[in-house]
């Protein structure tokens, strides 16, 4: 053994101390707000951090829920339905106003329906109804629930909720139209005709409504009247298409884009096709301000 090796053995002995204490506590730079159970979190959910921080770091008083609802409606206007569902869900989360919460849930259901997420739409509308099943928005929630159930294949339940909508508000034109559609689909054409006539008396007179009435009249054997109604629907469609073309031409000539109106799509099922759209609760179409003499139920 060389002198160098001997020096190495004598000069570099390890300590004979007591060793380390028990294992140190886990070292983590993350704040305690992010201590989330990974077993309960979807690893691809990009919103988990935001959702976790919302409840703990954002006070309800710091959130303008009505403004947040408007954000969701604006997303609906530009067909950004997934973002709209987020906005409406947060509105319902932060508001302390039950009316606004119900409004948010119904709009959330509409957005889910536009995404063809009918199961989620059904859940949202049920949430709205559970808040208050006789409020100003309950009829809209019921008729939208009927539409979502129809798309989900629950046709018998769809008719039940369509009937419930007009029981809550007998002057709800869109509710009468939906009821007419579901009755017609069951072969109850005579009852369907009474319902669609009520919808028209309440001011719901557009191409889809007239086409549905023409179909019902054909089922009843009223072919002459059905043809007249169908012609009126065609004329109405041509006029609407002409207006759209003129507005588009005017917009292009002025060098600006063409914006849509914020009102939301309407739930108007079509014969031979699946129902489409949902009501925008921001303008629920209530007829409470109409003159009582303007219409009469049959």
C-alpha cells in the first residue's frame, strides 16, 4: 500500500453521529389552496385550478352576476356555446338572487342543447325548475326541458313537460307551439291544431309555425286550407331571405360586419326533422303585457 492510499484511509473517515431524524415533511412550493386530491381530478380538465381558486379567493360580493350572465349571452350570440356554459354556471354559483340563478340554469341548458349535450341540458333545466316551479321563468324551463327530453328519446316525458309549460303560463306562445308539435307527433292532430292556433293568437307567427300548421291541417284532411297556409309560409320565407340579402349588401357597402340580434334561438320543432334550438331566458317571450282581448283559447 502506498503512502497516498494510507493517507486517504486515515484522513477521510465518515462521521459516527446518530444519523438523520425521521423523514422530513413534504416540501412543496404550491400554495395550500391547490392541495387537490388527484384521484378526484380529471387530468385533462384545464379548469381545475380556476375552479378550485374561485370558491376560496373570490368573494361573492366581488362578482357582478348580472354582468357575467350578459357575458354568457354574448357568447351565445357568436355561437361559442362551451364558453357560454361556463359563464352561466359561474353566474349560478356566485349570485344570491334566486331569479338570476334560475335564469342562468335555463340559459346553461340552452347552450348544452346547442352542443347536442342533451343529458346536461336536461339536468340544467331541472335545476332551474327546482329553484321555483311557478316563477316567471319556470314555463320557459319546462318547454326547454321538453325539447331536450325529446332529443334524448324521452318522448312521453317531453309531452308532459310541454303541457306543464302552458299550465304555468297559459299565455306562453312558444309553449303552445311545442305542445302542438308533440301532440301532432302522437297523431292527436285535432288537439294539436287548437294548440298551434293559440300560439298564433299570442303572436307567434313565423315560417316554422305556419309550416307546422299546414302539416296538421293535412292530417285532418283540410287540404285547401293547408295549401293556403303553406303558400303564406313560402311567401314569408322569401321576404325574410330578401331582407337578409339587402341587409348584407348594405353592411358590405358601408364596410362593416353584420351583427346578429341578442335574443337567442327559439325551440321550434319541425315535422320530419328533430326539434332544434332553445329559448333564451333573457327574453322569455312572456305575454303578460298583452291585452286580454287580443286572443282567446279554444
